[in-house]
C-alpha cells in the first residue's frame, strides 16, 4: 500500500524540480536505481542472471 501511494504521488508533477527522484519501474524501490535501465540494482541483477538483458554477462576475473 505504501509503495503504491508513493508511485501515485510521484506521478504528479513535483512542486520543485529538485524533489523529483527515480523509482524502480519493476518493484518501486527508490534507492540504487540505474538511469540507463530504469530499474534498481536488485532487479537488474535478477534480470541479468535470467538472461533478460541482452549483452549483459556476469563478470569473472
């Protein structure tokens, strides 16, 4: 419920430009969101391990 209300509140235009922040499109997490993908680090890792992000591989050295 709390995440849903935050998503609805974020859909409205912010009163000040600096108040805008990014949320994960998949789970709604407000922190550690990659701008390039629009998803958080946790969802990015899950999708990458599942092979849903083309070109992304697990690094090993």
